[in-house]
C-alpha cells in the first residue's frame, strides 16, 4: 500500500523523499539503448532489402526467358545465374573497394580487407551487410546486358564481359556517385557546386544501375548484330515472338515486388531520425510510377498498334519503375505518376526507334527500358523534385546537374562497353556460328535443353 501511495505522490515530492538527484546518466543510458535499437532495426531493414533486390535476379531471368525462343531458354537462365555468382565474388574482391574506397577518379582497391573499408565508409551499419546490399545492385547492372544480347552471344564471352562490368565499369561510375566522388560531392569548392550550384542526385540507381546496364546493352547489341531473320532483304524489321508471355509476366511481378527493396532499401534506414515517413513515401512513389508506366504504355500501344500489347505493358511497368528510381525520395505522389506515365510512353517509341531506325536488335527491350528510361527518369527528377525542381520554383541548377550527371555516366558506360565488346569481338568473336544460332544455343553451348 505504501508503494502505491508513493507512486501517487507528485513527481517533485517523490524525488525529494527518495533522495534522487537529476543526473545525465539515465538519459545517456536511454539514448544509448535507443541508438542500439535503431542500428539493429536499420541493419535488419538493409538485409531484408538486399534479399528483395536479390529476388529480382529470378525476375530478370524469367522476363528474358519469356521474351526469347524456346531453344535458347537454358542459355539465358544460365547467364542470369552465373552473373550473380561471378559478380558477387568479383565485387567483394575488388569492385567494392574501387567504388567506395578513397580516391579521385576511382577508389583505392582493398582486396578482401573489409576492416579497412569499414573505417572508410563508417555509416554505422555492419560492413558485411553493406557489402551484400551493394553487391545485389552490381549484379542488377550486369544482368541487364544479357537480355539485349540474347540468342546469339557465346557463353564464354558473356563470362568475360561480366567481369569487366563488375570490376570496372560499374564500380568507377558508382564511385563518382554513391562512393562520394565528384558528381555527388557537395563541398562548396567541388566541381558540381562551382559549375551548377547543385549536385547530381540518384537515390536508388536510375542512372547508376539501370542506365549503365542499358547503355552497355545497347552498344553490345549493336556490335553483335541482329539475330538471323530479324531484318528482311528490304531492311524491314520482323517480329520474333518470345516463347512464353506467362514467364515474362511472372518475371515482371517479381521485379515489381523486388523493387520495394531496391528503392526504399536505399534509405539504408527504417528508423530515420526526425523522419519516420521516409521509406513509406518511397514505397508509395515507387508503386504509383509502376502503375502509371504500365497503364500509359498499354494506352500508347493500343493507339499505336490497334491492340493493347501485353509485352509492351509489361515493359511499361518496368519503365515506370526504372524512371522513378532516381527521384523516388524527392518527388510527390503526383510527380511520381507523371514520371511513370512519361517513361511508359517514351519506352514505346524508344523500342520502335531502336528497332526500326537504328536497326539494333534488342530481344527484350532492355536498352529502351533501362537505358532510355533510366536517363529520362534522372532528368525528370530535376523537374519534379518538390524542393529544388524546376517546376517547383527551384530554378535550373538542379536540372542541369541531373542532365550533366546522366550524360557523363551514360557516356562512360557506352564508351567502355564499346571498347570491351570490340576487343573481345576482334580477339575471339562475340557471336556463335550461324548453325548454332539457327538450331539453338541450349544444346550446343550447354548440352541440355530447358524443355525436353
């Protein structure tokens, strides 16, 4: 009873009777405990997001398999499997250091030395978790290329150029951006601040991941040449339908699901100090852009071709997702719908232009979805960002920074891709012989078929 009465006393009297003096020890202990809890929550969220992004690998595999012919299915599935295995080891060994190490043009490599990298990055999260989170992004950039070059590329050459993407092309441009390099350096005397008065912004990788993969894919498909029978003697494009829209549709749903790790996971925090709505906002803008991209691609394909195309609608969803990835944290829900809609429509015309005008054979539309829409979404962020976008009174500084960053990274990816593919083509040849292409890569390259 005395205890009950004690707690019923006013706080001041209870403190006096108990002889308790106000100290900083209790608040410090509470703050420390809350800090540990926040770090634990952020770590779990980062690893969960990494799992979702990893799940995008089977999504890409199914999309690419669905959009190609039966005789090459095992080949494209193998490529999606191998680029993650190779990419993970190579990125851990050297790519991670090049991307996040200390340096100007590129970071200094720290072979296998995660302790050294932990001291450099020092973001309050376990270095092992941060490495695996960044690894799945690197694998995404590499796997985009396989779809555009499907059905006629030697498997051995695929293994070789995957190495260059994982240890050189992606890590270098990644260092310029996410690695603290010159494109995102906000110091007053930095190049971007002196030139534009703003830094480049790519929250989750419209440019850093998707346009890098998309531009490499476009260059690779151009150097490789079209599939046999793609263009007639009159130069007109002929449709080569994929063998399973069912697989492609399932793959897009999986990618859509995985994108909820790709974009919100890039916050690297579930317990964000002072802003508990951050990842929720990114979830919303990501989903709205996907829906708008798919819907407006459906409408555009219906108006252009007289039928609502499932394949183009699927790519429209992906176009919206790719486009919103750069500015999903900065734009409003309405802005995300507009970005998704623009990317969905532009993708339709980009596919047509690349196929009919440039005569580049991209079986899955990877260069249009990831290259064009990745670049476009990055630029549109300069228009629709609510705080510094041109349409919200922010002036042209941020828009120019976005244009410059997208152009520089795109030129780097395309230029390096051209060098890699040209050298490999001269040394060993990128393309399989005509007989193998006609009869299918599955049996000749792997000795087995996806469908027996």
